[in-house]
């Protein structure tokens, strides 16, 4: 029943009572009370005061109820003031039928409002009970106040004072009131109500205190004035509370949006700065510089990147939490600035990791290249030095014209000597070609000192061509005079023939024994050892050849001694002497054990490398499956319906702690990986896991546990915000798990349709398409569990709307289409008031004040597109 109907009911029940009979009053009234003149006087006084409280708004009043209401004019005026509506035009005549017509018009209007004129029905009883409940709620906190009815509960005046103090504590100091001073309490309430609340004094304190049972109608009428006086304030308070709640949600969401934008900008800026560094493929010229680059990359992977991985994960968590809060508060989804979507960050991160992987591969390739370059450069220098030592003085020797004054024997010796030189020259042709080939490979590998290599190689080639020319010229000269010379010492010749190839063999042996090598496995070093063992097996035959060659020289000495031949001490066919052969042979024998030692050291190094491989593989083969197992266990926990979400959260937190505790194993593996890289080990047949596999798996595990915890948190947030029971959530999860056929935490559209049908949805194509736009707005082709839960709870949630916020502002604005700055600061807390003032636009309208603000567009914007 409305306030107007309540007032009309009281007014007319009193009027009919005086114009007809008392026989329609409530059966439980005390008949003695009805016959008490004092009671009738109190009724008249209360009703007269009540009528005047309304009639004075129209500039009039009554003195005597029977006389002043007899013509119906003031009764019609009273009803117009109470209802705010115009009644039919009254009859102005003074005849009795004119007066009856006016009274009938008033009674017809009362009946049109559904107010019964006889007895007190269920509607009046409900209004009474509602007013009593309101009084009980408002006075409940106050001492010595216990409102149970509308008569004796009000005799001491404390209940009235409590009502005033509850709504206007500035008007009464309740702590100073005494229960033993009822007249003082009542008069205080009457005076304050009349002076500050515009409620006329309808009762006398003495009548209430001195009457065993005060009049219920009178007190209820008086108390209802307080209800109507304070109803507007309560409505405004409710509206203000709703607005504050909405603004608080909006402010929190804006803060989360700003934090997301800031974190996204910082992460994208770091990626933007890091990618050029990883794309820089300018190789250093030395192995040491490249190894420093590798060390810098290790620092990046182990020191600089992990915090960014956490930031990226936290960014996704913040985004999901923000979207959940926006969805729960009926706000539009958050759209980050251009280029800062989660997908944009994921693409940027993917690009970073692609460049990162290519950078590490490039570093290792460059280190191998530099290692090869250093080896080739050293080999080039060694072969050049040996060749230059061999060619030293050869051009001068070939340019001599000693054959012009030589004897026949000397000429023959010179010829044979030249033939031996040509043989030696041919043998060195292969070495020159090797030098040229090494120089070409150094150029192809971009050796930093290629200019020096090319210059030296070109000098050797030019010198070699010149030697060839000089050799041919000398042969031509010797052949011209060869016919003049016939005698030759066969023994010298034989010595020369045997000494030259043996000498070449020893030169080759010394070169091979001093040759540098680079290997990367036990198999490779074993191959070198096998070749060396095969070489050592040829040494006995070589020693026989040496003894045979030296035996020829001894035969020459024996013949010379026998026949008294004076030797010059020079073999005319070769520059090789027995001493040369003995010296080189000693050198070969000395180099053999050194080569043995070098090969054994390399065996030890390769064995150490093998131990490093096995050590790394032993850990990697444990850590890799451990990571995979944890990923599967986390996946199982996220879809398990055996326990509550809190139990899932506890389980996931334990997994998270176990993962954090496991970090030391990853660090140890990183240490072993560093030792492997420092030892230039590039393969490992004992495991399929690389450090990169472990790093990626570890980062995925950290991201998965964090994302899964966030999903459960969002499910808890959704459950609590939307009032979902654990049984409902389990039912949703069971349905989802049943149709998650791939067991990957997602359903494809066909399985999702089947799931909805199983839960009682009657789906057409259009409706299903609409639902898919809600659960899969990015057209990924799958439905996640979180999206499924959001859909199942979205349409049943009770959320604030823009219309509700507008209605609340309208209450604060006293039904105006605008609200003033003063009203905002009066009705709202300071922070929320200033928030509204700073964001509301000025209201433009006829007769609007300068500080009028547009709350309608502001309310719409709260639920519209975000500016962020």
C-alpha cells in the first residue's frame, strides 16, 4: 500500500466513524475505550493536527472536523494535497445537495485508489505491520527501546527520540535521555520534530503518559509522519551507496587497465630493444671475443630473460583477471591500446624467441668457424715456414753457371744433382698446392687477416713459378753440355737416388708428426691413433732403408780408401749427407713419442668430454620427463572434480612450491651445460634433450602452473560473485570433462554443441552462432573451461546496469535530469564525488545552473566502450 493510500485510509476511517457508527471498528478494541470521552478528544486532536499538517501546504486549516468538512470543499482540497492529483471541480452552492455532491466526489476518489471505507482490511494490516517492522529495525541498536506495538512501547518517549537520532543524530543527544523522564523525552521529540522536521505536534505528552494504553491510531499516524520524513533520506542513501559501489568498481578496473598498459608497454619496449641485439650477426675476429658474446648470451638467458618471462605470465594473468571482473560487473571487455593485445605480446615474444634461437645457433657456428680458421691459419703458417725454409737459396743455386768451368765428372754430377732437385721439386708441388688450398679456404671463411695470407701465398706461388722457370733453364743448359760429359760416379748416384726419396719420406713423416689436429669425439681421436700406430709399424722398414742408404756411402769411403782416391767430401748428385739423414732420422724418432703423448692427452680430453656428456645426459633424462609429468599432473588437477576449488588451489600451490624447489636442479644442469659449451662439445648421443629443450619446457611449466592457478582463482571469483554452489560447479566441470574428448582442457564447437544439448539447451543455428561469439570471441575454434563457466553463469547473474545507476543519480538529484556539484559533494564520499565531478560533462538545458552536470551520459559511459 502506498503512502497516499495509507493516509487516505486513516482519514476516511475517522470520517466515516463520526458520520455513521462505531460498529465497524476492529472487534478487538476495548468497548470501554470507545466510550471514553478523553479517547474521542485525543482522536479529534490527532486527526485535526494531521489534516492541518497537509492543508497548510495549500494555505488553509480546519478548527472543527464536523463543521469544516461538512460541505466537502476542504475534504477535496486535503485529498488533492495528499495525492498530488486534481479532483473534479467542486459544486459552489450552499444547498445541502451541493455539500453531499462534494463529499461524494471525495469518497469516489478515495474508492478509485483502492481504499476501503469500511473496517480495516488486509491491506491496512500489512501497512501497519510494515511500519512496525521499520520502527523495530531503526531502533534496534538503542538501549531501553523495545518497539512491539503502537501504544505502550512509545509511552516513555525513548522510541521517538531514537527514531530522530538514528536519522539526524545532530538534533538529539540520546546519551543524555533518561527512561524515568517520559514527559521530558516526549516533549523533546515533539519540539524537535516540529522545528526541524516539519512534523506538527499531534499528541500531548501528558495524555500519552497518563493513559494506560495510548491510542494506537493516533500514535501510528504520528509515527508515519517520521517514516515519510525520513523515507527520502533513506532512498538517497541507498542511491548514493549504489553509485559509490559502481564507481569503486570502475576506478579499480581503470587502475587495472592502466597497470596492464604500463606493464605491456615496458615488456614490448624491452622486446623491441632486445631483438636488434639478437639480430646483430656481425662476427668478431677472435675466438675470445666470440666466446665473450656467448657468455653475454648466457647472462641474457639466465639473468635478464627469466624476469621478463614472469612479467609476460603476470601480464596474461592480470588481463584474464581484469576481463573476469569486467564481465562480473556487467562492463564491456577491456580492449588494450593498439599493438598491446595479449596476442600482440605473444607474437612479439614468439618473434623474440625465433631470433634468440637463431642467434645462439649463429654464435656456435661462428665459434666453430673461428676455431677452424685458427687451426687453418696456424697450419698455413707452419707449411709456409717449411716451404720457405726449403726454397731458401734455391733461386741463387739454379742461377749459377758452375757448369761452364766444370769437368766432365762434375758436369755429370751437376746433371744428376739437377735431376735429383727436379725430383725434389716435383715432390714439393703437392705442398704448394696444399698452401694455396688452405689460403683459399681461409678466404672463403672470411679470415680477418686474409690480406696477409693472400700476400704470403701469392709470394710463394710466384717464387714457385720462378723456380720452375729457373729449373727448366738450368736443365736446358746442362743438357747442352751433357754430351760432353760421360763419367759419373754410380755410387754417388745410387746414394743420391736412395737418399732423396728416403729424405722426402722423413720430411713427410716429420710434417705428419707435427701436423695439428682438431677432433670432437673419441671415435675421431681413435682414428688418429690408429693411423699413428700404422705409421710406427713402418719404422723398422724405414730403418732398414736408412742403413742401406748409409751403407752405400760407407762403400764409397771404402773404395776411396782402397784406391787412394781423394774425395772432396761433396756428393756431386745430392746435397744430402749421411749426417743429414741421421739427423732427420733422430728427429723422427724424437717426434714419435711426442706424437704419442699428444694423442693420449687428446684421448684424456675426449674422455673428459664424454663424462661431461654423460653427466649432462643423466640429469637431462631425469629433468625432461619430470617436467612433462608435472605438466600432465597440473592438467589433471585443473579438470579434477573430486574436490572443491579451494582444494584444487591448495594442490596447485603445492605443485608450484615443488616446482620452485626444483629450480636448483635446472641451475645445476645450466652449470653442466656451460662446461660442455666451454669444452666446445656440440653433440651428445646419450640424450635427446638439449639445454634449450629444458629451458623451454621449464618456462612452459612455470607459465602453465601460474596460468592454471589464475584460472582457478577466476573460477572462485566467478563462483563467489555469481553465487554458484560447489555442486553446480562440479556439474559444469563433469559435463565439460565428458565432452573434452582430446583431454586438452578445450572443446571443439561440435563437442560444445553436444554438451549444451546434454544440459537441456534447445539450440538452433542462429542461437548457437550467438553463443559461440560469446565463448570464442577471437574465433580460435575451441571453447576453454573458463569460457564455458562464464557462459553457464552469465545470464543468471545479478549485476548493476546503466539504468540502475541513472535511477540512483536521479534520486540524489531530486528527480532532475542533471545533478549539481554541491549535490554530489553532499551525497557522496569525497573521493567518489571528485571522481564524478572530474569525469561528468556539463549539462546544457534551459534554466540549468552553471554547475549542472550530465549524469545520464556519465552512467552510460560506465557501461560503454572504455577510453583506455
